[in-house]
């Protein structure tokens, strides 16, 4: 159904519109961490000839490796889904104009029950309204009534504008402006079909309302017809352009990068082979809280923990006798 796009009066100012928008597997009880906790032991494993440490109350098993793969896959899926929510949220803030499909009766209604329009006004309205329809697919229309006319039928001008819309149009693709006068005062109301939202944003509705209200107040510069036409011309130019601000673009790019990272996590976890997890070859260090002493292999240059190995864990070469002595 159509909704109010905003309106105003000679005494009360303007108001905004209603803007209608329409796996299986168990978990392990083993505790792993990067910091010491009571009851934990320090374990070492190697990646690229460098030691990596973790703390646990027991050694790493194949069950732990399988649980890690499931956890990484689940984490990647959640990361990607949350990132997608932010991505589409940011995308929705960027207005990409989509012309309303002209598959309806596009007849322009111009009714003047106040006798405020001369032939030049009607001609100008018809020209501006026709161009607006050509640019956006939305058909503008205008009805001018006296206060007595609308007050005899409804309680508010907004309700009268709504009824006028549904009586004149059987679609959601018109933009009707109803103007009323009585007792030296005037008021107006806009009514926009809901199928226009891909072309006319709520921000544009608010700008349209503000422009027409200011134009009607400036009655020495604008006639009623001129005030309405100027409002439609200004919105026609803006509606055809992509609308965004810098923050929207930054959020969109960050969200896109985050989605890609989530996909990378998913693919990485799918490629994981639990039996190849380097932590399966971890060794318990001789110390838990303190940092262990590290030695360098004389043959391959790899780093390993002192006092744990009888041969280099990287190349298999024997370690020097002095490196095998107990750590002080």
C-alpha cells in the first residue's frame, strides 16, 4: 500500500513520511592453552624448524586433531556468515538506482479544484512529471482541493491523500502530491507507492519534503506549481545516481575481505588431515612455567628444545653431548 512521503503546512512546518520498507563428533575434555594454568604441562612441537609451545594436562591425540578440524570448520562457517550479514547490511546502505518497471497505467493526474493553475502551470507540470516518469519509472500526479473538500470526507489531509491515491491508481508506482488551502492557510501531503523504493530512498523522500516546504514558504519566488515541479526535478537528478558515503564503502570493503577470510578458513579446515597435525609429534618439556632453553642444530640450523631430544627433530643428526646435560 502507498505510504506518506512527508508533508507540511503554512503554520506547522514539514513532517517526514512513514517510509514503508518493507555435525557429529564429540568434544574433548582436554584443556589446551597458550598460557600456563595449574596442572598443565608445557609441550613443544615444531613448524618450519622452529619450536611452538602449548600447555595441556595431557598430550595431544588424534582425537584432539579431529576435534580441531571440526572446530576450525565451524569457526570458518560462522565467521563467513557473520561477515555476510555485515556485507549485505553495508550494501543496503548504498543506493544503486533501479528504475521502476513501467508495466502499469502511467496516466498523469492533474486536478485543480482551487483554480490555482493556469495553462502555463499545467503545461510545466505535465512536462516535469513526464520527464520524471521517463527518468525514474515513477509517475507523479497532483491534486489541489479546498480544506472543506477533504474535511468533509476524512479527519486528516494525510488520510485524504491516501484515499485519493487508491481511488485514482491501482498500482504502487505513483507519487501523488495533494495540496489544500482554506482560511488563508495551506497544507500539503505526499503519497508514494511502495514499489518505488528501489528508486526513491527514504532520504530522498525527506529531501523532497524539505524542498517543497521551503518552496511553498517562498511564495514570492515560487507559485504552487513551481514549488512542486522544482521538488520533483531535484529528486530526479539525485535518484539516478549511486548514493553512498565513505564510511559505507569502507565497511563494505572490510566486510568483503572478512567474507574472503572466512572462506579461506573453511577451505583450509577442509584440507586439514588430522594425522598430519604437527602437535601429534609434540614432546613434553622438562619445565612447565619457565621458558625452556633452546639449542640450534649444528647441521641444519633448526631450533629445538634442550634436554628433550637425543637427535635433531628436524634432520635427525645427533645432538652434541654438552647439549644433552641436565638443565640447571
